[in-house]
C-alpha cells in the first residue's frame, strides 16, 4: 500500500495530528520505505515505531522532519506512523510504500566450515528463484548476537535471476563486529567485496546476478542486536524503446526506457565494466504507468571524484524544472531511491 500525508502531493494542512497503524500476522514482516519526504524542519514531524501506537508503551524507532528521506525500517506484527504539523508553514509532506512479506525458510544443507563458534543459522547456503523473498538475520535477532561468531551465508539463484539485498535494521559494535558482503560463493573465492560495515547506520542495498555472500564476525567483548536483511529475487528485463536524443553520441548514452510493473533493466555507463570515455553528456529516462513506482539500486560506482558526476531525479530531465534527488561522484555507492509517477530520469555528466 501507499501511505501519504493528507492532500499529497499538495501541501498538508496545519495543526494535524495523524496516526496510522499497520498490523500483520505473527509470521509476516511489515517493510516501510519512504519514497519522498518534505516537511517544515523541527516543527512538522513524522514519527514511527513498533507496537500499536504512541501511547501503548511501544518503541519509537524513527523521528524525522526536513527534506531528507528517512531510513527504511521493518517490524512485526504491528507498526505505527504518526505525523504532527504546527500552525505556521505547510509543505508537501511524505509518501511511503508499505509492504508485507512472509519469511521463507527454504535452505540447503549447512556449509561445513571451521569456526570457534557457530549456530544452526550462522552458516548456511540458500537457493532461491525469481519471486522468492526471505529474511536473513544474525543469530538471536532481535536479541543480542553471541561473541566470537564466524558466520557465512551464501545465496544462489539461476543465471537469469537478480538477487537483491536490502538491510532493514543494523546495530553492531563499531569496528569490531563486522558485516561483509560480496559477489560469488564466499570471501575466499577472490570475488569482489561490495560492502563492509559496522556500527549503527544501515548499509546500502545492492543487487547482483546469480551468487551473493554475506559474512559476519564478532569479537570476544561487546555484543549487540545485529542486523536484519530482506533478500529477494527477480528476473531482469532488457526491453527498451528506441533511442531518443542521441544525435552525435554513443547509442547507449542517451536512451528512453518504457517499463511496466514487474519489469527491470540494467543501466551502465558506456563501455562498463571498462572505462567510460571522456567528455560524455548522457541522459537516460525511464517511464512507467501512473500507478507504478520506479526503484533504482546502484550495484557498483566508480567515477573521478568531483569532475565525473551522476545526477538523478524525478521528471523528464534536468532541463525541465524537475527535482534532483541524487548527485554523486567518487567511489562510494549512491543510496537507492524510488520515484513516481510516470517518469524518472538518470543523468550522467562526465568531464564537463
């Protein structure tokens, strides 16, 4: 479902006091992802938590105002979201996508590996296919994990299926209890490490075909809650409309893509994974029906910091007065984002 402030995308009213409650069965998880967010800083506030409401002793896990997207979160069996506005400035408010999914327990035999301590859920191999969704957590989650863990999870899918990993919560001892993730069957296979993370900030989501691994190690001192991740699999689509606006440029550099619900595509800079050319000015636009959301996840990112820049936004392009929601260069993955209705665009400007 889509949850919005009153009047969205027009301005909400002043003096609001809204409360939404979402409930699911005990074996189902609720996932909340914010698509847009714009409120008066400090005074018009969205809060969210686990439980039946703000007055029932439930836990507040998010409190947010301003112009940045709140982090995604999940919970079960009850989640609440509240919104209050004062009597002065109104703004657009927020839109959030709320989904419910049942945890899959399908798994193959536990991988044999030497470690000082392991639990039955600490080292496993999962085989999933298109349409599957599963939850992966550290041992004992949401209670504290054990010390001296050496965990390895591998997720495999058919060659034409994309694996998506989205972290829903994350809390480990900074520097010492570490989650790593990469491409392939494990960290010892010489494949790429695409994430290494500890502390209390959510790692970025990522997607990759066929095989992904996630590891977790803890030392002998402080334990914490650990992490929860949602892993899903989907088939990639390569359908696209004819090239538009590509006069005198690379045919892969300026294109328009039309997608329907459930459709996916992979977008890369020219020559990827080899180096892109200098003096590029690329624009890709992605169109969907009015009731469909566009979701963009970056799998890899490496450009010349400051000078070779990717920008992304909502609308028909950067020259149409549309909103820029991401501007990025360097070696870190940009955050995932979603947009609606109808048109999202991704723009790469290289060496301008």
